[in-house]
């Protein structure tokens, strides 16, 4: 809800997690201590140690981040260059650690139920995100317009300054589409899961992200290899799924071919792979130059400090704009909107926006109370826009000039085609936007009003009495300083070698444990493994931890997988879901039957070989 509330440091997801954590821990406290569950998790020293070191290094990086930003100052609407960004990047790990005891309790009570709930939750989330992508595409470029440069973001508002939030989520959630197909025993449930799989495939394709394609397909191939052995011996009652699954795979391939051959954007993206990789290597090299002192190599420059330091110290990597509070106690509330410091090519690519309704057939007028020290060109507009891409706008450009009084007033009528709210079943989102159209210029804004011919004044908090509530900054086309586009460099630069090595130790132990008995075929484990492998693969090309929601999901899945595989599985308790249990039992039965048949055949051959020898021993000897 950030585009509606204007919150950056916290959002409604944090409130949800806080409510869950507080309620669950309160229930445990009121209930009192209980006996340990049988087969409770016992993590080895390497796992516990790596988690402790990673958490400690993150805590140190949080403190270093506050220090680098000039000290901690609380604020709901601080930018990514201010102190609260350090807390914003730290909180996913904090939430995951607070939820870990609750997760362990649920696994101890019933591992199968816990895995089923996590799988169902991930599958449901994937379905919701896929439907959000369908809605976004329908209302913006069109469901089947694959030539326009448009990359879906769904409801991942963290991408208002670019990044890979939707990429990371889809990569981690896609294997659970396979889980839903694998665990469905009835044709109707399988059909629903197949529809979601097709929608998820469409969502992945609409990111036009080569990293997503690699990080989804390769783990899926691993997953298919993993599950092939049980599937080979599937009982007759499961055979219909083989035919249906082959049809689904063919449909997914056709989906990808259709996107490639009926539009030009995907082909263009693929053809630019070499160039983009070279520019990304340069970007990574510049990021490493931020580590100067030995302490920075060991402990990092501080959580959330990469954007500010990259924009400050890397040549030609400045922010495309900024917004900050400009009023004081003796003055009226105001905000200062700035363009890029020096690079005129970036002017107009940093906007201050607010969600507004789009009444049909309306014209708009903007009233500004402003203050400038020099002539400053400003763009204002009302656009059909989901987040990053404009569709249809009414707009105007004004050259704001200083006057005889402190505050000046400007009235602007917007021109252009009227934006439309779209269909009732798929409403189109609208933004009011304002930006500075020149480098080295800024404007102080004390009041903004947007008047519609049909609905009157449309803006909330236009006088900034509530600071930046309901206002939301967004970048357009240029996202370089906000992300390093590499998970492991992200860890190294902000948390240092200590944090990076602890994370690598944690993931190495976890993957090794997931790939070995006794939990190798535990219900959700193959799909968890594919999910985590996808995230780690995507991390070679994208940042994952700078978007709090996807960072929390990664830490939660890692913690859940570790606790599941650290349990002592009882021999008489199957952790597999019903479909896999039946199939695996059939596999074991087939193996036992095959082994018995083989032993019987060997015994028969052995008896047949001995019979002639015994007969020869009993026959009379020939003449001497």
C-alpha cells in the first residue's frame, strides 16, 4: 500500500508480521512451557554458528549504517539515503528470527501439516501475484502486446526505484506450482493447479528478465530429475497425470514461443545480453570501490548505505532526483523536490507522485504554491500508470521563477487525452506526478491542488501538513545507484566478509542437508530446495535483500527448511504428503519385488549349475 500511504521504512506487511509475532509469542507465554516434541529439531554446530555470526554481522552492519548516515533519526518517509534505510534492510532478518521459534513449534506438532501449510501459502501467493500481473498487463500495454517495452511489477511497489523484487518472488514461488501439481490426486485439483502454473509461466515471461528465466528453468530441471525415480514406479492410478503433465509442459513451451515470436521486446532483451553483462560487470567493479578501509572489507559499509555511497562516490552515478522536507517551525510545511545534481540527461526521471482516481472525460487544473531561487522548469501531469510506465497523460510544463514575495502561486491547465479508469472488473490506476526538468535545480512546494472538472480537488495532504503522507517518490528508466544487482556483492559491501562467509556457510550446510537422507523426499523438501536454488542463482545477476518482503521470504524459507531437515524422523512416521507417500511406497514395493525376483532367479541358476556336478560325482568311473 506504499503508493497510497507514502510509507517507505515500514508498510502494512510489517504490521501484519508484528501482529502474528506478538500474538503467537503471547499465546506461548500464557500457555507456559511444554515438553519438547518427539523428534525435535537439533541443528548442528555449523548451522547454529553460521546463523549466529550472520545475525551478529548484520547487527554490526546496522550500527555502522546508522553511523555512516550521521546517526539514527526516526522517520516514516525517509529516503533510501537516510538512516531509516538501514533499519528497513535489517528488519527482514529480525522478523525471520522472531518467527523461527513459532515455526519450530508448528513443525514439532506435525511436520506434514506444517509443510502442507507452507506449500499452500506459497502456491496461493503465486496465484495472487500471477493474477496481479494479468491485471497490470490488461490495464496497461495489453495482455498480448509483447512488443512494447513494458516489464511487469504486479504489487511489488518496492520496485519504484527498480530492482528485482518480483523476480525474486517468482523464482522462489514457482517450484510450489510444481508442488501443487505433484500433490493433487484428483483431476479437478490438478486442473486448478495447472491453470495457476500457466498463469505463473505468463507472469515469469512478462518480467522479461533473463535472470528469472534461468533461475526458474534450471531448478525446475533439477526438480524433475529429483522426482523422476518415484514417478517411474507410479501405480496405475497415477498414470493419467503423466499424460496431463506432458500436455502442460507443451502448453508452457507454446506460451514461451508465443511471447517470443509474436512480439519484439523479448528478442530485443535477449540480443542485448552481452552488452548488459559487460555494463553489469562495470557496475559491480564500481561497487567494490566503496570498500576502502580494512574494517569496511571485514564488516561492510553498513546496512542500507549502498545507494547513498554509490551515488556519492562513483562518477556519473548520481541520483536522478531527491525529495525531502523543507519547512521549519517558523515556516509553513513544505517539501523540496530536486532534479539530478549535474547530469541533465537524468532530468525528469525522478517524480513525486500520488495515487488519484481517474474520472471519465475529465480535464485537470493544478494550483501550486512554490518557492525557487532561480528559474526552474517543472513538469506536472495526471497519467494512467501502474508504477513505472506511463500510458496516457494530461500534462503541462511550467517555468517557475522567483518573485518579490517568498512564496509564489502558479495555476496550470493540463493538456492531452483524458486518462480513463478502464473496465469495472480491472480498474486502471492513476498517478498525479510532478518533477523538476533540469539538473542542479530544485523547488520548494508548500501546496499542491489538483482539480478535476467532475470531482473537484483530488489530492490528499496537498499542503504537506502530514509531511509526505500519501506522496510517493518513483524513478523512471534510471535505477543504477539504488541496487548493486548481485546478492553476494550486496552482502559483501553492506555486511562485509564476515556476513558473506556466514551466509555462504549457512546456505552450503542447508543445501547439503536438503540433498541427503533422511529428509531428501520429505514432502516439501524437493520443492524447497528448488526454490532456494533459484534464489541463489538469481542472486548472481540481481539484488535480493534490498526489498524487505522478498528478503524476509528468503530468510523464512531457509529457516523453515533447516528446521524441517534437522528433525529426527521416526521410522513409522512418514513426512510425505499423501500422493508422494503412495508413490514412494509403490517404489519401495517395486524395488522389494524386483529384489526378491532377482534372488529367486539367482538361486534357481545356482541349483541348476550344481545339479550336473552332483550327477557326475555319483556316476561310475570309466575304465582305468
